[in-house]
C-alpha cells in the first residue's frame, strides 16, 4: 500500500467518530475534519468548530500517557506497601 501525504490530497477528509457530546439537549456525534496542518473538531449538525494543530494533538497524547503511567506506578507502589 502506498502512503500519500496529507498535503497532497485533493479531496476533503472527514471522520464521524463514535464519541458523542451533549449540545442543546441532544447527544451529537463528534466530527473531525482533517487538514494538512491541523484538525477541526465539531459536533454533528453544528457550525462551531475547534481547531487544533497536529503538534497539539501529539503533545496532548504524550501528556495523557505520562499522567496515566504516573498513576499506574502510584497504584503499584500502594499495592506493594500494603502487602509488606
């Protein structure tokens, strides 16, 4: 399979995710519109979108991973102390 760089795409790329959020009393699907330098997130049926750079996505994921690892290690330490 040949990989194409996002900046070379001619068509718009959008994903409707499994995630939902409540807006004005309705549960709406989260839509991700993909662009070469950023992503735009919006709720289905709305015009308001929130942009985030790909670097921002990466930084958020890295921080989230580090936080989860720290919490996991803390739980392991508590378990070890409890068994001694």
